[in-house]
C-alpha cells in the first residue's frame, strides 16, 4: 500500500522533469498544474471512475512505458523499485487498466500517451475511445495536454463548426448550443496559459459567429487578454469553474459523441467533459426558437432536477378579524367585491375557513410577527378599500397617474410607495432619501422628548398630539448614506423605510421621527436592491457581492445568505407568503430561494440581459421578470416553466406590477412607456395546455401583440416604479429627463 | 461631443476604448473623468514601481517592478468580491441555524443599542445659561426627561421617580445614550444657553436610575433650571448640566 501511495509523489517529481525534456517552455506551467491535479484527483473528467488505486496504477504504468520508450532505463528501475511493480504486473495492469472493450496492449497505450503528451508533433492522437464512464490512462494524462497545441484550437473549433453545419437541421439547432460555451472556454484557456496572440486570433476568427445575445459578454472577453486580467474578475472565474448546462436530446448527443470520437478531437471532448454539463433528454430535438427562448444565461440553462423541488406557492391564511359593519356596504357587495386572492373566508360573516391549501406553506413554517392592533386596524381599512376596488380587465383598463420628479438633478435611482399609497419615497444619487406625502396630509414627526412630556397622555387623540405640527411639511429629507441610494422599501405597517446604497449598507429609517435607526452592514459592496417582507420584520437585500441576504430588523447580522448567482444580484422580491425570495441577477437568471433553509428551489433562465425587475402575481403562482433586453417573461413557479413572453419594450424594464387581482400586468421601462398586458389571458392559456413537465420544453405562442392592452407614452420620463393602489388605480413614478 | 479633430490624442484613444467596449451613449464628461483616472492610476503605479526598483538597487524600472506595484495596489484599492466557494461556505454555515423565533409584543424590533444609530454621537461640554429678559415669568416646576431609548413606543423607565415619557427615537440633542437629564426648575428663572460659560445653580442631584434599560452605564439626573418658554428652543431643554469630572467618561 505504502509503495503505491509513494508512487504518485515520485511520479510528480518525474512528471515535472518530463515537460522540460519535451522542451516546450509553455507547457511547464501546464505540467506543474497538471501534476497538482494529478495528486488530488487524476480523473476530473471521468466521474464514474474506478477505484483510485486503479488509476494510480494506470498512471504508473503509463509513466513506465514512457520512460522505457525514451530509454531512461535507470529511471525505469528506480520507479519500478519504488512503486513495487514487477515486470509481469505492468502487462496485466495495463490490460486491466485500459478497461473493457479496447483491446489495446501496452504498446498502444504508450503510443497514444506519447502522441498526446508530445507537443511538438502535430499528429492527431491515436484512436482511444474516451468513454465518459471509463477511467483511462490517456484521460489521466490528457490533463497535461489540455493546455498544449494553442494553434490547434482554431483547427478543432472549425472542425466542430463544419461538422455541426453538416448535420440534419433538427439536430443542428441543438448542437449549435455548444458553440458559445466552447468558444469561451477555449478562449479562456488560451488566455489562462498565456498564449495571448493565439487567443486574440482565436477570438477574432470566431467571435462573430456567436449568437447576438451574447454580444455583451464578448465585449467583456475582448478586453481580457492576459491572465492577470482574469484574477480580479470573479464572474469569469466562476464561469470557468462552474458547469455550463445544456439540454440536448439523446439523438443529437449520440451524433456528437460519435463524431468527436471518430475525429479524435479529444481537446473538445475534454472541454465538454470538464466544463459542460449535458442534460440528456429523450424526445424530439428542440427547435431553434425553443432553444433561444430558454438560453441566454451565463450558466446555460437549468438542470432539470433543480426545478423539481416542491414550492409552496399558495398564500397564507388571512387571520380572523371582525369587521365592524357600520358602513353602507351590503354584505352582498362585500362578497362580490372581495379580491380573488382571499381564498379563505369573508371576515365579516365569520364563516369557517376552508381547508389548508395543499400548495400553501404551513402558518408556522417560518416565524412571522404577530398581528398587532394597529395591524388589525390596517387590515380592516384594507378590506374596506378593497370593496371599492375597480375590477380591471381588457375592457376596463386602469387609469394611470404619473408622478414626475421634476428638476431631480440629484439623480433619482429608486422609488417606492406604501401599500395604501399615502407615502412616496425616492432614493437619489446624492445619497439622500426623500419622503413625500401623496395625500394632502402633511408629514409630521414626533415631538421631542421635552414637548412630549407636557402633553396630556390620557386624551383620546394622544396619537395626534404627539405629532409635531410646527415642522410638518410635504416632504422630508433623510441624510445618512454615503453613496447613491439604489433601493428603497416601505414596511407594510408604514413605520419603517429601508434604503440600500452603494456604500454597502442597508439603513432602516423610522417614519415617526424621520431619523435613521440602524445601519445593517454585511455586503461590503454596493447593494442594488432591498425589499421588506409583506408581513414586516424580515427584509432581503442583494448586491454586487453576488449574494442576497435575509435580515430581520432586530438582528444586526443576516439570518440567511442566498449564494449561488454567478454575478451581481440586481433585484430581490419576497413572495406574498413570505416563505420564498426571488432574486434576479446580472448573470441573466432568476432564482427562487426558500427562506427556511436558503435552498435554491428554482433557476429560471431565458433572459438575455441583466434582470432589473421582478413581480409576483397576487395569488402567488406566477412570477414576472423584466430585463435589459426589453422582454417580460412570465414563469409558473409551481412547475418552474416559462409560460409567456411579452415583447414590445425597446429598453430596460425597471418596473413591473400586477394589479390587485392579478388581471393586468403593468410594465414600465426606460423607453418612456408604460404598457399594460392581459395577464389573465396569458395564464389561462397555460393552464389548459399540456405541459411537457418532464422535459420542461414548452413552445411559447408568439402572442405578445394580443396580450398588449395599452401602451402609454410619457413625455421623456423613464418609468422607474409602478404601483397599483388598493382600488386599482395605477401610479407610476419617474424623473423627467430633459435631454 | 467635440469633433475628433479638436480633441487631444489621449481623449481620442479613450473614445475609441469606450467604443470598443460597446458603450455608445455617454456624457462628454465621462471622457475627462476616465482620463483623470487613467493618469492618476498610471502615475501611482509608476511611482510605486520606482520605489521598489530603488529598493532593489536597480538602475532602471523594469517590468517586474511594475508588476509588483500593480499587485500591491490591486489588493488595496480595487478589491473584488469574495470568491464563490468562500461565499458558499459561509452561506452553508449561516443557513444551518434555524430562523429565530419572534417574541410577541416586544414593541419595535431593533437590534441591541450598540448596533443601532439611535444614540447621540456628541455631548456638550457645559451647560450655558443666561438670565432671561422676562423675569416675571412664572416658572412651573417641570420634570422633563430626555431619555434616549431605542424604542419609539412608550416604555416605562422602570423607576417611580421619573415620569414616563413617550420617548421617540431621534431626540437628537445633547443626550448621551444612557443618560437622562431631569431638569427641575428651581426658584430662579434662567434660560439655558449653550455659549455662556456660567455654571448652573448648585442644586445638582445625581440620582442613579435603574440601569436595567440602559445596560451598565450610569444614568444621571441633574436638576436644573428651565424656563417656560425655553421649550421653543428645543436644544435647551435637553441640555445636560454636566461637570465633566463628576461623571464617567462615555
């Protein structure tokens, strides 16, 4: 045992000498790094390898052959003695090690090894069927040759390109998915191994072939020509280490495999095995449009099993509240006017609640704050208002009231409304947060302590008396951040305001005193968005450090860290039942996280640009996301599938909101328009369709035009935020852009 | 944008770089800012490299010095976010602990005081008072407690001697985080001002209030004079009469 274990050490020493003998300076680096990988795990590319001992033996054999070939007999002796191998063992081990069905003897092994490892010879390696599930000596040593043959990368790539262009149409679309990840990985490998000129030539030749939606990435790659450039770029490092996921049908995959093994293109095969994850499905190959709709993200698509976890997308039960029936609404009107999302009961009647919705989480799945008296009063107000709610639909579009920020030279970067639309907060690039009162009622802060002392505490209107009338004003300015404020969020009880900024902190402000209460430090990099939970107490923030964090207002450290995105987290939203958090990121995926254990339960790909807006439908079943590519994508959370695509906007969509009953989706974008879409229709069509739930490949109807209910231009004001009041009036906010 | 002919060569290079990176729309001042940054960065690196090369007793600055200079600066100014495996690791640790239960009926839920920004971050050196012009005003003995608790709702202070005050956070003036000022007007009429160096009347009582709310810091009650109309001068009420030597340093 000991002998075998010592073997690899000796091997490493030998191996480090070998590349020098082969007299190629550039491969020195590769030799060293490769020996590192050898000592850790020789077969990075062969997942279902044999026992590690077997692999070590094989490596030993291979080295012995090599030494013999080069007539280094003394080294051969030493190695043989140290490794405890006998003459006979080599032969048997070789045949054992070469796995089944190959029938190559030692000579064949050595030949293939030699040809692979020698860098000067441009001869293609001999036929050595490299099966994915068989450990192979050649595969072991191919680690060394991965970085070799820089000029041949172009040859390999064009070879693959020619092959793919020659296959049947139905397979071509699927196999074309390979181009982009292969291109990037080959380029990065060339850069990583300091072959700058070859990398540039490779890039110039093949970058034009890539899909148009990868152009932004290619711009970034274009500027990366040296290994040092890679060092600080976490996104690309993550790309290199994570596996790009592709969905390919079994037929296409067989074609590809056969070709690569025929052509002895082990280079490409190696890259495929190491950097790509090919999710094979049985069925019809997908069409180009299907593939295009799902691809675009930095990590490819999502593996199918990732999107299979159960998600409790139902809403939590509404608590029982006695509504005083002292106003003019009849009960009949109440029943009719109730919004659809209240699946449970009519509070005024006090009837029994329905059974637990199987799709809804348990009430106590995550701890939620209790309902205070003020919250109960709020709920009663809410229900009263909801009776007066306008029912929207294609025939009955909402009125839109646009709040334009004039002379916002400070640079408006974030806006939020309270749920009852009484307050409006704006975050600015000059690091202030300003709060306005939307109603005629002015903003008042609580009196100072001395004044509070003299008021009558037992009077009925004590809550009015504690407010300071003298400093009442339309708006208040909150100073505290030291960088532009990129996200603002009101708490549901209107007591607090959160703001997240480029200085890396999230600040909690009191709306009673208009001062800052807490600064939550955790992200050390700009925090792009923050959002309060619909029940208060929890909030989520996402930033440049590629994670989203879940906080509670009374903990100075985050409770959960949602790590997994490959690039900045630009948008964070809570699900209406507060059990899940959706995050959109610059890596062009949307992920859904479970608050309970921070597992990523859904990965949704399909956007072609960073995602800047997310909206959950009020019934919790659907999610809408908008990005810089101008498309709004609709997702079914339960199945994890894309169910709709709304095209029409020409610029980044920064605002998305569903109406209170979920019938209309409003989207606002930088192209100065607000568009209204018929979400009812979009979701209805889905429910009658037959999901291909196993493969997750759905054919999207191109019905954006039918779903578009209205498009409204503003006069050169990009739309930053949208909000439906409780009565379904649409409020929009943006800063007037005079250019 | 200025026409390329009148634009200096460096700026033309910068415009070309922006174009290559795919940035087509930008303010004209962006070029100036980028040039400034480039100049500053390059000169910093070259200066550092010069220092390293003289330290290594080389006559010229060579590529290794530059490389070293860049590396040192990168770790200092252009930090990048932590790598993915590190993030996954700390995420795994953080996510194992279950979500903490929420105690009901605890008022506003905020972290412990030392993690909040609710404490005033200054204290005044002395309490200034001046005789007010309206001597004839009747002063009403009044107990004003300026307490800084981090709870915007109305907590009781837990001591019978001090009246409950609905203290809201954000009484920003002159109170240290754990001190109360109780100003009991004495027979004189005095207006408290911040500038005059005269000390107040000698009736200063230091009373230790139950420190349970405020941790282990001492809570001082000083009696002081306050006139009726000083409420308009909101700063004066909360002024603490303090002889520095008597009290613990904060």
